[in-house]
C-alpha cells in the first residue's frame, strides 16, 4: 500500500510538472503579447485576466509540488536545535497536518460545488441556486465572461494532490518506504 501511494504521488508529480510549465508559459506569452500590443495602441483585456487566473492556478499546482519536494516554507531554526529523532517526529506531524488539510479542503470544496445537489435538481442550475443559495455555477469572470467554477476546480484538485503528496511524505517519514533523493524532480537551479 505504501509503495502504491508513492507511485501515485510520482505520477501526480509528473502531471503537475507539465501543468505548471504550461501555466507559467501561458503567463509569459499572455503578458508579453499584451505588452507588445500596447506599444502599438492595442489592448487585449482578456489576456490580462487570463494571465491572472493562470498565475492563481500555478500557485496551487506549485504549492503541491513544493510540498512533495519538501521545499515548502518551514521553521528550520527548530531543526538546528532538535535531534534527528525529533526532526523525524516533526516531519511526521507536519505530514499528518498537511494530509488533514488536504482532505478537509477536498470535503469543503465537495460541499461548495455540491455535485449531488446539482444532480438531484436535474442539472437545472436555476433550481439548484433556488434550493441551495449556492451561485457558484452562474458566477462569471468580469472580462472573459467564463464561468468561474472552471477556475475554482483547482481547489479540489489541490486538495487531492496535497493529500496524495502528504500521504507519500507520511509513509516515507514512518519508514515504510525509502524516500527518493528528489521526489518532486525539482532542480534547485529551476527555483
């Protein structure tokens, strides 16, 4: 089971790396294109908005990758004064907290999106909104007019990936499987 968790984490990491590269490339292309076009008096408002949403999405994807690679922000001063066994305990506690946070986020977004309520109302969004006062499916972005729930889907995605990576870190912290040297495959020169 522990090996299956780490293999799943490795597969998710590969997907996240590709997704993150695509999002960062999209940000660069959208911003640079808009800057160049503004030089000749043309403004593409939707490009700015899409760049902002791409940046938000990349923050969630990048945070998940950072957790897996254990390059997330940490109180390292405590590690300097703690024996090795204590550091292992601290990492285990952090992994448990992160796993709990990921599962809580997943549960909260499940309640927010309420797919069962939407199904119960026959995918009739107006009926769904009337019975739940949940307007997630009709809220749109200001410029593009795209339903915002498409962008909000990053939160349950983040909850799942965070839980998977935290579980992989936890089984490694407990010594059930050996931790690879660079599980997120993040080169320090890339950061």
